[in-house]
């Protein structure tokens, strides 16, 4: 019942977000018809302007336009791009796999690396792994991902020629995924290590040591589950950060994802693309939140 109630609240919030974003985007100062006329070299006649406004529904009241857009969006008709003239749904469907591969791969790689690194940091406080993970956490907070990507692109791609920059092949995804995972692995590792350290101070942990378990064995048997629970909880907030990291990598490495398409559409105030992007990002966060909640329930069935 709690899961159903959360789903209902999520849908209500999604509708409210869609209306707020639709209103803000529609009230932007630039007129998309004027931009389209200049971009497509169309005659700026009254007939042309009226035809475009009628075709795009810009001559209707705002609420009516929103309700019409919402009904079409649910059925898969996301409108047409003012810039390309193609259906927005088709444009997003062609580019979404690139963004998903980058974002999901970065998150999964970060989780896979954070567990062993966080375990080693907790097993030996003040050791190499502990100091290294702390330094990594400070480094990713202080150094912009765009700048680091430029440096690595120049060193690895230009100087050593280990990759082909802007090749858009499978190898071109390796470095962006590593850069996306870099920030998340630092966050996840410290969360995992902190929870393990707290467990190590509990009385039952000292009892496990008294029964003959080594410190590492006791950590894995009695602290890993709760630490992994805390790590998964951090995925909720980190999923939002991954959106920005993925956008940065798409632009830096010229990968044809959603964010690159968005940047190209912002300059011409492509309202249908902007609105669809907001909804896709909101759906991404809702799906990630639902998946994390499901994983947490599997770890702890008492979670309502």
C-alpha cells in the first residue's frame, strides 16, 4: 500500500512539474515562430506566421495548449521540433540509448568500485585505501569534470593516441563512463566506509571479534549489509548528479545523446524539445528512485 501511495504522489508531482515547466518555457521572451522563420529562410508574411502558430498550437490559450500537449505526450506524440521539423519522440528515441549507456554504466561502475575500495578503507583506517579515497573525494569536488575531461582527452587521445577523440565508436564511450563514475565512486566509497566504521563500534561487532573472527571477516559478515544499504540510499541523490555529468561528457566528447540535442535546441527556444527533456529527466529520477526503493526492500523487508 505504501508503494502504491508513493506512486500516486509521484504521478501528481509529475503532472505539477509538467505544468510548471510548460508555463515557464511558454513564457520565455523569444518567439519560436520568428526564430524558425529566420532559421528556415521562410518569407516573414502574415500568412506564414499565422500558419506556423496554428500548426504548433501557439494561437491557443496557455491552459488549453498544456492540456492538449499533455494528452498527446501520454500517447507518445511529443510534438515536432521547431528546429529540425522532425517528431520529438523520434529524435529522443534515437538519442536516449547514448545517454542511458553513459549514465547507467557510470553509476553501476561506481557502485562496483566503491564496495571493495570502501571495504579496504574501513578495514584499515588511516591506511592507503582510506587516505586515497578521502583524497579522491576532495579531488572530484574541487576539479570540474569538464576540465579534467579536456586534460585526459589531450593526454590520452592526442599525446599517447590510445583513443580516437570524437570517433563515436565503442571505445569512445570508455573515457566518458570512467569520468562519470569518478565522482560517484568517491561519494559511494566514503558513505560505505563511514557506515562500516559505525558498525565496528557496536557491541555485537566486538562480540563477533571475541568469537574468533578476524577484523575483516567481522566487517564483511556484520557490516557489509548495512553499509551497502547506505550506499544504495546515496544512489538516489547521485542519480541527479549523473544527469549533469552525462550532459558534460556528451558535449565534451561529441556524443549524440539527449543533452547535446538539448543544447542545440536551447538557442532556438525549441519549446517541444525543452519540455520533453524536462519530462524525461523527471521520469529518470522517478525510475531510479523506484529501483533503489525496491533494492532497499530486498535488503530489508521491514521497509514499508
